[in-house]
C-alpha cells in the first residue's frame, strides 16, 4: 500500500500556525521549538538537512521562518515578531462584533529579517546578535531618582578648597601623544596588483577562488535577498491573504454543494455510516460572516494562490516534511485599511433633525504575481500561459454598518468588493484563446487601454480595440461587483477591470 508524501497529507485537526518559535544553537545544528507541536533541527552543512526532533526551547523568540537559502553556504532566514495591524479596525471599543472580526483578521508586515548561517561558529554570533536585539526591545523599568543629597561638613569643604588652591599652582603635564601625520595616503588610490584569476568559460568572468572574495559574494547575495523581502511583503497567521473575497465565497459554496450531493447519494436507511453529531445539530447559514475562510482543515500554504506565494521555493524543505505549521505564505504588494464615518443626509421634511452617521471600513489589498516579475524594461509582454509581466491584482473592499433609520437591524453589515488588475501588457484574448480552456483566458475582463490612439502606439491601441469588438460579447458592460448583505450575495462580479 502506497502512502502519500507528507506534503500532501492533511492533519486530523486544522493546523495552527506557530506564532512564536524559540531558536537555540546546539552541537548538531539550529533547533526550532514552537509553543506547541514538534520541534525542528536544521543540521550544519551546505545541505542543511531538516529533521523533526524533541528539543528544549531557546532564548531567542522568532515570529516565523522565511525559508532556507542554499548556495555555496546555507542560511536559515528568520524574522522577529512584530505587532499586527487589524484588517478592519473597530470604530468603537464597545462594538464587540467589529472587535471580534478585527482580531481574527490580523495582517503583519514582514520586517526584521535575519540570516542564521548553518555554520556553528558564525551561527553563534548571529544568535548573540538576535538575543541582543530582543533584550534591547524589552520594556525597561522606570528608575526613581533620589533627591536627597549627602550632608557636607565644614571641615570637608575647607579641605576641598585647599586642595583646589594647591592644584591650581601646579603646572599641567605636557601631552606627549604624537601628532597625526598630515601626509595624504596616496596608496589607497593606487591600483591593486593581483594575479589574474582563471575565467569562467560560460560568462568569461573571473572565478571567486579567493575565500575572502567568495565570502564577500555570499554576503552580498544574502543582503540583497533580505532587502527584497523587506520591501512590501505581508502575511497572516489565521487567514488566506492571497485570494479575493469572492473567490473564497465561491469555493465554500462549491464545497457545500458537493457535501449536499453526497448526502443524497448515501442511503439513509442502509446504515452505511454511523450517525455523526454534525448530522443531528441544526445547520446554520455558511455565509453568516461576509469574510469566510474555506477549507480550514487544509494547511494555510495549500490554500494560498501560488501566483502570490513568493517564498514557496525557500520553504520547500519544510513543505516536503509536512511541517505545515511552519510554512507562512508571503505576499508582495500592499495592504491598507481605514475606518471613517459618513453623515446621513437629513430628511427634507425635518432638516434640523440629525440622522447620525454610517461607519465605513475601506480596505485595499494589492497582490503582485511572482510569474514574469522583474524590472520594467527587462521583463515585458506575456507568455504562452497568459502570465503578464508584473501583474498586480488589487481588491477594494467597502464595508458599511446599516443604520436603524432604514428599518434594518443595526448589526447588519453590507459589503462591496471590486477586483482590478494592472499589468504591463494585456493577455491575448482571441477566439482561439477563449476556447482553449486555459485558466488565464476563462474569465471575462474589461480592458482599459491607456496608451495613445495616434502615432506609433496608435496601431497597437486600435488593433486591440478591433479585436475586442470582433468578439461580439454583449456582456462586457455588465461586469458588476460583489455585493453581500449579512453573508448573502446580492450581486457578483463576473470578471476583472484590467488596465495597462
């Protein structure tokens, strides 16, 4: 009987992400001990083999693991814990419904990334540096200054005055330290005479044979990777940040429909399966909350959209071992939320009576795809799979609390979400592409072309317009948006607004 690899197995209980991991240095390698669950040992060496182990917690507290970097030397990339930011900040401290939603939708910014070399000597120094940072950030106790001064007698005052008078008569000692040389060090401007190193046959560049030069190159690569991940990366421990709100709702509806069909196929009187407690409990609406999270029994990294899972390759060793609680998907882009109120227009029949305000939450989530990402003039166009250079998906969510003056329950919430994509080139949308069945061309899009209609770019602009008109799609102007009321979908968005 063949068994599935650990990466494809699903734990019996929904895995909880490790929010705090304690790091320690041992003779065998680096140990990672979470608050609950099995620990991990990353052995010394270039390969950096990862193993599960029962270990004692260390002194350094980490916020999570970014991944493992392997080249001529291996490094464990970790980050320190940081305070979260609620996706939906509450308007009022007494508003319990909003506070609960805010606590379950916390977003973190990826910062304080450090590289722990998988070498015992250098890892000890990195561990000491992390420990010093942790100690420096601990709250310091307030010192109480004493204002009581020691009593000074007249005899002590006279002795101090006499000593001051006697010391003033003596001549000061001469400073015999040599003066710094005023000659300029012209040697640092002279070219360094080095032996010519052998060149690489592929790139015709000198090979880093010198160990200091190799270490300098490795340190530069590590610094560059840390710099890239320190700019605009976000993550969450308790919900999927890479999928849109409408995608999650559709996924949950499909799971519910499959479960309903399965219950009709199983005979009720055959006692094929024993009755479970879930069948006897009353069923509630699956969409009581607008912000649903489907497949919570599946690890978080398997629920994430791979287009926006930037550290998947760095976490491959943890994924292959089935260490789901250590794998945190990192998304590049931007996440920002704001809460404000809008005054309700007064009744024309009674303009002096105030109708109050409507509290609003505005959330903007931008997700940059890892497919065909690069610099603007080095990564252009699209590929055969429909991946566009530097594609950014932006989702705007507006949530409002309905007011009782409209005849509704004050606790009812209305949510509107709009999906938009900005790319460096449009996906080819010919008739053959729309019939090919590729995921990139199955969705209906509204293209907003921003180039010039005359000159050199006018040929491309007019050609794309003629192509869209030749499709004869009457539903291009009926895209809409996602509109939910207390979890029930009033309207759904059929595609995405696409701009160049």
